[in-house]
C-alpha cells in the first residue's frame, strides 16, 4: 500500500511539473524565486532581487530555459501533456458564468444556425501590429560590425520554416522568438484573426486558441507589453460562450468544457502583472483559484467538475482530483510570484506555507518550498528566521553538501556582507556543477564587491568562451558590460565582441540594450 501511495504522489508531482513548465518561460520577463519548485531536479536555484540603479551588478538567478520551455508540449502540441488517464471532459472542464451558461443552454436546444449573439457575447481577437518584428541583433551587427558579420551565421526567419506548428517549434528551438511571433501572426490570419481584425467576429478552435497562447507567451517573454496588453484584452477571462465546445454543436456535438487550455487561462490572469497592474493580476488569480476550488469540491462529491449531478466512477474521480489539485498548486505558485513581484513578501510567505501543508510534494520539493520561504524572510531583512528555514531545508547527507545547500549558505553569507565567505561557497558549488551559469555569475559579483574587478571580468569572459550558447543571457551580458565600464573607459571594443558572439550563437530574442551600446 505504501508503494502505491508513493507512485500516486510521484504522478501528482509530475502533473504539477507539466502544468507549470510554461511558467519557466516567463523567467526573464518577471523575476521570481520559485523556479526550482517547478523543476525540482534542478539544484541551481539562486536569486536575490537586484537594485536596478546600482552600478555594480547584483546577484541573480540566470538560467537559459529555452530548452525547458520547448520540452513542454503544452505550448504548441495538439496533444495535451497533462495526466494521460484523465478523461477529456474532466481535463477541459470549467464553470461558466450564469449568463454564459444560459446562452450555451439556448445554443444546445436550438436549431443549428438560428442563434445570432450580440457582439458583446463574442470573443473577437486580432493582431495589434502589422508587419514583422525586426531582428535587432542582426541589424546592430550590420551597423557596428559590417554586413560581412551577418554571413557568419544565418538566423532563421518566419519564411525559412514550414508555415505550421512544426515551423513554430523550429523557430522557438533556435531562440528566434520574434520570428516565431511573426509566423504565429501569419497562421492566425488564416482564422481571420490577423491585423485589423480586433472586434471582428470569427470562429475559434482549440488550435487557434493554442496559437494565441503561444503568441501571447512569446510576447510576454520579449516584454512587448503594449502589444501583449492589446492582443490579450479581447479574450477577457475566457468566459464568452464561443470559448466553449458546446457553442459549436455542428463540430463538437455535446462535448462539454472549455476549448482554451488551463495554461492559457492562467497566462491571461497573470498578464496584468507584466503590464504593471499587479493588483488586477492578483484579483484575476484569486477568481481562478475560487473556480478551481469549486471544481475540486464537485469532483470530491463524486460528480462532474462543472457541478452537473452526473456520477463519475472512482477511478475517474481519483484522476480528476489529482489533476485539479495540481492545478490549484500552480495557481497558488502564481499568486506567490505575483506577491513577490510587488514586494508583498508577507503574502508570498503565507501562500508558500499553505503549499507546504500539501501532502503531494516530494521531500526535495518540500525542501525547496521551505528554502523559498527562507529567502523571502531575507528580503524582509529577517536574517535569523531565514537562516532557520534555509538550514532546516538543507538536510545534511553523508555524501556532503549539495549545490543548493552551498548556494543557500552563500546567500546567507551575502546577507551578512561576507562576500569572501560567499565566494568560497559558490566556488565549492561550482566544482559540483561547473556549467552552472548562475554560480559563476555569483562568484563574479562577489569578486566585484571585494574589489577584484579584473578577476571578475576574466571569470565572465572565460565562461562565455567556454559555452557561449548557454552563457550569453541578458543578465550575464548586462553584468559583464557594467563590469567593462567600471574596468576601463575603452569598453566599446569588448562590447562589440559580445555583439559578434550574440550574432553568431543566439537567435533574435536577446534585448540588445543589455550590451549598453549607443544605438543613436
């Protein structure tokens, strides 16, 4: 019996991981401290919030998570990555508002083609910009280094791949997110949802909504806030009647549920956070949480998740509860991230403590949750309480300290302004994980704080030379360019070398401003 429980617990944790893969995609758009909860196999978690006004780089969590993002088939895949045993109806279930429920009931009981809804009851999205987004890295390389530089590497464009989901995957895999956005616009135009189509009626399908989810996620990644806000607005909270299968009986018969994935619903709830409206995002997320809790209550009673009094068998009930409890944890993590982004660490701690009460976490995930609580206490300035959480979450083993344990110890040393001690901790962790970009960055920052500027610059340069694809991340580039400016007044040439590296090894997604070059 114990072995069966452990298997179920592992499945539940896997479910949460699958549900939350996409959150890793937002790492560069909104700094959070919970990424390792999403992917507990990683031991390279480290994050202290940085002061944007500081001349000296700060400690930072930096992981190039493009590959992790791509592993999540939920972004583009037509097949759902969620719990394989879950009934489609239970997976797609959502509780519509009373008004929407009434309209859907009328559609289901009327003759096909006789229902004509007011525009206010329709979802009418479209592209907010015309034309393709430019590749600024390629343009800057041509300007500063000459046209010949761009012959060193061909960066994919939307026209270089197949005009379908496979092409989108290829572009994202190559780090060509702008090109992927461009291709998504072409594909959405097929659904009559291209430029100029906002507020124009059109039909929807799970495929079209998945394309929108992909596009809006990419816009979030690239911090294209104005476009993101305009293009996400028509979807509202995905409660219009045409967001449900039963609105299209000629296509889906009596199939229940929402055509939009749960991940898309969660993304739209979070969008205001990226647009500088965190309170609205929190309100949205708590509304989602309320509905999720009601769905869980309905399944717990042995009925369908939407509240219909149709009995389901115990096996389906168990699968559905496992899925939706995992989704509830995902919403709570989003709420905690939103709270942290507004520096509401008390709320973040409260949410994390509630998460700790769940029995569905593995010991490693539970330790990560407790470590995150400790870091929030550090942000509050309560070093003593933080130390208790961090030490309690780092259980010593006979094989010696892990990377995360050394990271936590280094973090505590930083809190005590003991940068030399912190450096030694990060250095010991780097021996265990020599390809960890965050560790090497933190070592370099410690060197900067102890006045060893030249050594810090060399450490950055060696890291980039050793693995340019992994190391050329925006926070690293910003830090090393700041170090160049502190090191010498003749810093343009090494910055141009970084530009050349970017042009050769990366796609089109890196913000060129991190090089701190004058583009005027």
